[in-house]
């Protein structure tokens, strides 16, 4: 399993953003396009490794968590909640500052209530900045994070709690898969 994910990672294009080696991949960027077979492989693998016990919501961060979360939601019948980059000013909205290896911004969490049990799925973890911010927001909302899974782990950052990933990569002038769950 994960043959397509490994193959596409190891052959994906690279760009330089300052000191940051940035890989361009359908799961992390939606570029050039998201192949349904690749998305199915990733979402099916996440369903196999995640603990969905009593989960009331799948939480994803905009933008590239959306395709993965949508596929998982369709199979599990668990509603998906998108943490947006846009402020809506709804009652209970939690605003969070997030910083990654190549950008900074704000995320806005809505629709999560005290006692909700959530899983978080996302495309990639690099620095852990987005995930630390999201975990803080979920804690502020009173939710319990049951499990977390990333398709791709780049750098193995510490986010203050355990998480799962389908593949771990090393990035230089190319991507090399150094570990995988299956």
C-alpha cells in the first residue's frame, strides 16, 4: 500500500523559497492535479490508522486538508469541519495565529463545541506551526482530540502530543521517503 504516494513524492518537482526546499505535490498543493487513485490511497490508509472511537467531527485545515477530509467523511459518515483562513465572526469563533516554515497567517475555528471528540487530518506536517495553533484552538473550544494523522511527515516536529503519519520524508534537492506506515 502507499505505492502511488511514495512514487509521486519521489518524482515531484522542487522549488526554492528562501532557504526552504519546497516540494510540489498533488496532496500538499493540488498541483498539477489530484489523481483520484492517489486520494483514495491516502484517505483509505488514514481510515485504517486513525482511532474514530466516539468521534463527532473530522477537523481539517484549509486548504489541502479539505480533499483528504472530504474523502474520509464520505466513507465514515462523520461530519467534516474546515478551519478556515477567513474570519466569519460567528459566536464561539476561535482565532489563531499560525506560522509555518514559509508563511504566517490566521486560522478561524467555528462549529466545535465543548465535549466534541475530533480527529484531525492534514496533508503535511513540516514545522508543526499550523498544528500547534489548531490544537490550541480546539482546546479553547473545549474539544477532545482523539487522534491526528498526516499524509506526509517532513521533519518530525514535536507538537506536544502523539500523531501518526503515512510517510516520513527527507527533503534536499529531491524528496526521499525514509519511512512509511504500510
